[in-house]
């Protein structure tokens, strides 16, 4: 039986977020503007949002694109609150943010 492949690698996403946090701290200490979120992190958030929107809970919604956009916006708004010292599961963190954005 073939092993099921995940569409987002949680370990790589965690490492990318740790690197991004360090870059943000360095920028804050030096007085530079906050760096842009890495493309890989944005791609992962988009994949999670798109996949979550296909769940049966949201199957009849005619405004899925707006729902996904709102969820991505919320993820980017709260990306700085993710603490790798408390949790090593950014996939679950972003999924929860997206879930509540979709319900709204």
C-alpha cells in the first residue's frame, strides 16, 4: 500500500517560520522594516486554505474565493503570534485561523 503524501510538509513550514521570526527580530533590532513573509509560507497557507474550502462544511458556498482570501488575510495578520517554543505544529495553527475565518 502506498504511503499517503501530505500536501504541506509541517517540518519545512516550521523551519521557514522560525527563520522568518529571526529575520523579523533582526529587522526590529536594527530599525529596518518588517521583512516580507517567505513565498514558501504563503504558498503553504494558500494550499491549506484551498484544501480546507473543499470540506463538506463549505461545499455549498458560492463565495469560496472571498472566504479563502479572508482566511489568508487573517493568517498573515496573526503570523507573528505563532510561537515555536509553545507548539511545533504550524499546520494546525493556520488551519484553526482559517476555520474560524471561514465560519465568519
